[in-house]
C-alpha cells in the first residue's frame, strides 16, 4: 500500500470486503436516480489501471465538487459485497485537479509494440489490392485514431489501445488457422481481421471515457465500417484505375458478417470460409478476454467460483492448473 499525501493508494484489483479505503480514482460512469422513498442515490463506477468498481453515493455522503465521468476524485468508503460483487459505499468524495492519464487502463503489451506488429501484419499481405487498401486506410490521422481507440465501451478491450490490441490478436489467430487449413486465403482473412472493427473509430467519441456518437447509436460499427471501407475502395479505384468488384464484396461481407448472426447485429451470416473463421476468431478473442479477466478479478468469497455474472449468465471457475513436467 502506498501513501500519497492524505490518501492511501491501493489498486482496486485484489481488494477484499470488510475494509475501508481512502484513495484516488477515475470516475468511469455516473448514474443518478431516486429510491422508492424519495432519497437521492448516485451510482458511480471508479477505475484505475487494475480494474473498476461500483460505488454507492447516498445523499448523506460528503461530496466536494461535481462528479462527472473522466474526473479524478479522492474517495473514502467502506468496502462490502452486494450480490456477491464488491461494492464501495462512499463516505467522502473530493474532486481533484489531476490529469486522468495515470488511472487509465492500457494493454499489457505496450501500444508501440502492438503498433509495430500491426504494421508488420500489413506488410505480410502479398495481394497488391489488399496491401494498397490497408496502407491507404491506416495512415495519418485515421491510423493515430485507430491505435488509441477502445474496442468496446464495456465488455472487452474497453480501454485506450484496446482496438489495436484486439485487431492484432484476431489477425494472429487468423494466421494460425490459415496454416492449419491451407485452402483459406490468408491475405483475405488477415485483411478482414484488421478491418472488421474499423467502424468503431466512428462509433465512439475518443474522449477520456469513450461515449457513443449519434451515428454510432443509430447505425453501429458494423454498418459504419462497411461504409468507410466502401469509401476507401472508391478512392483507391480512382487512383489505381481498378479494384476487383468481387474482392470489394468479399471484404465488405467480412465486416458485415463478423458478429456471426442477425441476433448479434450482423446483417448477414458468414457465407464463405474466411468469413466463418473471422467470426470465430473475433468471438474467441473477445470471450478469452472476458474469461481471463473475470477470473483474475474474482471478488466472491467462494474459493472455487466467481460471483454470478449477469451479462454472461454464468459463473467462472477460478482455479488454473499448472502442468507438472517430467523430471
């Protein structure tokens, strides 16, 4: 535990119920409502580089300053369990004049390393049309926005650099699968992996805490990504003189079908092998993120299972078996 001024700083990850904490954290979310008996109740979510936590702010709590997402606060509170999940009941909150950078989660691998690998993956694409398309898209301001963007608002890779991390991971997985199934077009699959979530840079406002844009709410990243892709292909066609129509249709299909079904917001289902693989690898990377994080952030008193996760409608088994090598 580290002391900074009057604050005792401790990472949110790994905290146990039954203690009082007095630390500095970033406000990630804020919702204000009234209880049945008319009392004001504010729910906020605080975060640091290790994770986040729900906080209850009753009207009896001493609050100094306006609580808003993206602001840093000093917070005194009692830590307990609510529905098997850690929850902090705030007693005092003070708005602090601090930059949020130190409290923002980032990928475990440095963003510079991920950006370098991303460039290497683009360079590995041998098809002249896909190579030129990728280089046209991922340059200048769009490239910088993509590198810093989150992959989601809540569920997976929801932090600065998350979109880059997720895209690189999906491309790695796709490369591995294409080695197992040589009939797959690796260039097509890898290009789809790098482009499948392109629309997320238009779906979110790139603020300290990402918020949906109007077009993001109205159309979603899948449709936005297909439109962005079409615009870039038209530009490439004007400069190159040609771009195969069949390739354009297949690349757009990879974007439009990567969620796998109408139920999960894809307007079409995967209709060729590379589209199926992209959907499965995208889903695998997102689900692995959830499993590994839920287990590492386990808060329940149960020694074997995490608390019930309402979003995924399940618990997660905590134990990780360590292989014993033959001596």
